């Protein structure tokens, strides 16, 4: 791992206690060019995680609060007529940033949620027929509350599939929670402390290029393929993992290996990223849901059933 990425991870871990694995997975998503869905009850630091990452990488950060009355143009932008200049001008929306926080994404309707699809998949936005490229790097971090379903619109499978990872945030341990209380600082002070970036956007682009060069051997490719195909055989699933899910696991494994300072992927890398990369892409049967099953259980069973390459 490069010194600049080490500085970024160290700085984030000093500000976000009890989330070391999730921090590294978010950094892996950044290197893999993917997006992240954060799920957790209010107050666990979902917004702070995205805000801290943006501040430490010196990138432009925008927060979009999703509400039922939010319109697609509120995200992408629109064309308005400028009276003084007597001409139409394009007003770019908040999606034109390096890190976009889509807060409570499931509180807006499908039409508004779909406004992010082109941006997430193609790194571009079309406004009034004109295509505009988004900045690089570009990362969408969306949040949702797993408990409140009244007045929400669950993300469709097609949009869930655009997220590289679904990360679940849980309560910190007792000692970590004490540390949070001891070292809590007001928002303004925190923003001043994070004003000095740990690395530049150019450092991120170079780290992404190195992650793309990480080697996955034929045995690793075969292992990932076997895991993906095995999910389709599960009687607990209506819908198994797609080829796009396999690409996600491969790219995430490469990014994780790069963070570990290696230029090759190991089976342990695949195992580590498989759960966050697949849990939201699997559709359980009603019977499995009634029995309390979830995507994590199926991924764990699948990994246990597929032989690990030597």
C-alpha cells in the first residue's frame, strides 16, 4: 500500500472508532471505482464517514438529503434562461462532486432514485440532451435506515446492483463507545481538524491505476466463478448472483489486495469482500426470510461449500 493511502486510512481510523473494516472497505470501493450503500440505525456515523473521507482526500463533497418531494433535476441539474445574458445556462446539480452522500436514499421515489443510475454506472449526467462528464474520482455513498419502512421506497434490484458494497454499521464496543464520548468535538472543530488532506486527488488516481494492475490468477478467477454460480443453486434464493456480481467481487478483491500491499489476489481477499459485495445482490425466497435468513448467511454457506484453490 502506498504511503498516501496509509495516511488516509490512519487519519480516518483516528476519527471513526470501531469501524476499521468498514473504513478499509470504503477505501477499497474508491480504488475499485465502485459505490457504497451504508445501512445502519441513526447515530452510528454514516454521514461522518463519507464527510471525513472527502475532507481527507481533498475532494469536493456534496450531501443530498433524499425526501419524497426531491426531483431528478435537484440531483443532476437543469437548464435555466438567464434574463441578463439572454441565453440558456446549465446549472449543475450536487452530483458533480468527488464524493456524493445520498442520505436516506430510500425516502425518494423510484424516478428520483433512477437519476443516480447514469451517474453511478457511466460517470456522466445528461442535462437537457447534453452529456456532461463527472469528476474523477467519483464515489456515491448512499445511506438507509434498516428499521423505518413507513414512507420509504425500497431500492430496486437494478439499482442495488450498481453498488459495489453494502456495508452494515453496528453499535461500537463498550470501550470504543467510551472513546467516542471522551474525544467528541463539535462539528466546526472537527471540520477544521480535517481541513488538511492526507493525500491529493492525483494520489487517488495513481492508487486506482495500481489497483487495476493487481493480478488475479486463473485459479482465483475459477474460484470467484464457482462462488457466483453456486449461489444460483441455493434453494434459499429466488435470484442468485449475476456476472456483474462476479466482476464486482474480482475488482473488490484486487482493490483489497492493493490496500494490503500486494500485487496479486489471494483466496482470503475473495472471502473478505464476498459478503459486502454480494449480500445486497441476492434475493431470498419468502420462506428463507420467514426463517430469519439473510444474504450474509447464504454467502457464508456458499463460501463453505466451494473448495478453496491451493
